[in-house]
C-alpha cells in the first residue's frame, strides 16, 4: 500500500511539474532571440556601455538557463524512475516488468528467440510480518531484491509483482537456462539468513518458470503468466523452497504430452 501511495504521489508531482516543464523548455528557445535583438538595437545606437552590459546579462542569464535545464533533466529522470520502479525494493514495478515482458514476447514472435519467465514468492512471509513486524518484513524484501539483482544479467528484468511476489524476465533463455536461473536465485536467498534489525531471518522462496520457445509463437503474456503462476502454486503445494516448471508441447526438451502441463525440476 505504501508503494502504491508513493506511486500516486509521483504521478501527482509529475502533473504539477508539467507547467514548469513547459515554461523551462520554451524559455531557452525564446530568450536568446530577444536578447540578441536587444543587443543589436543597442549596438545600432552606438551605446557601447549598454551593449557591453547587455552582453554580460546575456551570458549570465544563459548560464542560469543551463543550470535550470540541468535541474529539470534530473527532476524528469527522478520522476521517470519513480514511475517505473518499486519504492521499497528498487526493482521494476508491476507495470514496468510487464511492459518488458511484452517487448520480449514481441521480439520472440519476430525472431523466434526464446524468453524465460520466472514467478517467485517468499515462503511464509506473513509469519515474518506477524512475528517481527512489517519493518523487518520490508528489510527482508529489500535484501531479497538485492540478491536477485546480483544474480541476473544486465539485460534481464526483475520486478515486484505484488506483495512478496516477484516476476523475472530472461531474454534468450530456453527452458533449461530458465530453470538454471531460477535455481541460482532460489539458492541465493536460501543459502544465508537475511540480516535484519531483529537478527538473522531464515528465508526461502518457491518459484515457477516457463520458457516461450519456437513452438509457442502465438502465446500471449496472459497465458504465460497463468501457466507460470500455476507452476508456482505447485511449488508451494509440494513443500516450498523448490522450483517447478510449466511446459507445453515442444517447449520442454523431452516433449511430454501435448495438452498436459508437467511439473518437475524438484529441488
């Protein structure tokens, strides 16, 4: 809820900034023209001191414009970051990671390059909030996000999908590589307790994964999300701290039955 509130605040701030943004963008275009016109008029009347003063003012105000423009660019970058990232974890927010998934699926349809998708959920996270408080829960989520980012390539995308659930998009990864990536992420969280203000907190994650390959050219994001969510559900149902895969005909190397989803890759 806090992240949603901050996202709303960022949108409101962006709307308030728009008139100032327009003014700051127009001023550098208009100012040089009128300033040079004024200096030219002064020069025509041979008022040397006025002309020199005009040049000094022109340079001074021009430098001020550059400072304002720099601040404007930084403000726009900050608002852009806040609009596309989760305030708590620093990962992409739900909308941004889903947009990344759509882009990769478009590329998959054009080129046939595979796309891996992982859905991860922190095990027994409600218990951590109940026992240690939401502040410690936030610390755990931030540390999980940090370990995730450390285990991904620069062009992979990880986002907070909702609550303690995360979505990871892996471009150019088939089923085996996606499984390997999920395993690395699971191990990075489980191998060492999270250091928090309440002391070490043991943490594990359950994960479901799927890979869109050449046989799934018509697959849309909603279908993949449904399948990977079902795989995650099986991982939690079968004991947690494990990785389960969802496959359709031809998307898994062994090619199991055509309409049957299979789950395996147990930890």
